[in-house]
């Protein structure tokens, strides 16, 4: 075991991927000499060369389009999108090309493409730098979507994503880049799309991903002082979702609360709630519910703490949930 930040864990995971397969390339804006705006790729160009860690022009559509072509030729390309809100110029390449080529070619082409997407807020940034666009990609058949929440998961999941034959949208909660945690350099904690129980409990199943896993755990600590025992599940895989793990928990607790930083409409949380209502209807003692950001554009950074789900909002919703006892 070793202790490192999530940013350093991603760096080490990418380094291991580059070392293990000469067909792995990296492409992005300022990822080489600068090491990325969050320094996730620091030192990789120096060690692996400019032909494998490539500083690209400020053109997301060209970066992803080039990477699709490289994937068709058998390379495994890791693209860095500097900030979540910058991914939209590449939306056509991701949705119309990367997501469809494996199926359209009847398997003749694999699509070894990872798009690293620093997402969610909490860093006091200006507009277009704190978005939660994951639902667009979850909705798109042919894409895989995952979100890490700990340094250990970041280290292993990035390597698993690079090895995958389908395109992976790899969501990284940027406000957690500097959180430190233990990393097991020898044993992966779970499969790429497996949900993980972060805290066992008996009263309520709380599902979260990305930045909200820490909020869920903090809420569970606060709820425990009031005698409420929350089970916290880190979803990790957004497409596909490990609904079996969630359903097994809900069948024991009888209650479901989903926490997400994205707005509530047509979201990951919506899908979890709908799927569990269908699968576990007769186990539910209260309506499955969500705590989300508000359905407005991301606000100025000085009020983002009011926009993003907080421990207080989670506990208030939990009070409403516990009033039901059918």
C-alpha cells in the first residue's frame, strides 16, 4: 500500500498503461510539457516521448476525431478534455463515430479509446468548467461511462479503461484530485463497471458517484449520530450500471436515496430510481428519491455550494424518507 492523491494515482495508472503496451498513446491540450492543467500527466511526455504523449491544438473535435482513426488502426488512445464543458465541440465525433463503429463494422473494428473528462464542480471555477455532462453519454448506446471517486479506484480503473475494446468516457471528479488515500499497487479492487459498498448499513441505501461519494459518507457519519444506519454504494459504472448490487442492498434496507451533482431531469439518478422501483417495488418501504443539483445552468462560483448537494440537504431528504414506514 502507498498513499497518494487522486491526481497522482491517475498519473501512475497512465504510466503503467504506457509501459505495458506500446500501442497506448495520449492526446490532449497541454498534456505534454505542462503536464495538464491539473498535472495529471506530469512527466509522462518526458519519459515516453512526444510521439506517445502528444500536445494537441485547441480543437476537441480534431483531437477525438484523430483518436477514432488511431483506434481503428489498433492503437489505444487516451484523450484528455481539459474541462467538462469543453467536450461539446467533440460531441459529434463521440456520439456519431466512436460509439457506433464497433457495431457498424460488425466487430471488424474495436474502439480502444478513453476520453478522460474532469467533471463536476467544487473548485470555484468560471462557467463551462464545472459541468456534469455524463447523462448525455450514458444515453448513447455503444459508449461505456465510469466515474472514479478514490485514488485506488482512479489508479486501477484508468488501466482497465485503457484495456477495454469499447470507447470509455472516464469521469474524474476534479474537486477530489487533491484528496489523498491508500493505493494498492498490486490488486484491483473490483471490475471496471462494478459498484462497491463503501459503508455497510441497514436502514437506507444511499447511491452516489464521483464527487458525491464523499458527501454520502459524510452524511452517513452525521446520520449515525441520530441512530440511522446508512449503506453507501459507490456506483462507479454509469453505463453499464451494476444494478444487482444496488437492488440487493435495497431489498435489505427498503429505502433508496440517490445523490448526484447533475441536475435531476433525465439523469443517472433518474435511471437508478426507475430501475430499482421496477425491480424492488415490493421491498420498498418508501418512494425511491434523489438529491441533485438544481435544474438551472451552473451558477457563479461564489454560490456553487448552494447549488451542489450538501450534507444538510441529504440529511433533510433523509428525514422525509424516514417518515414513510409502509
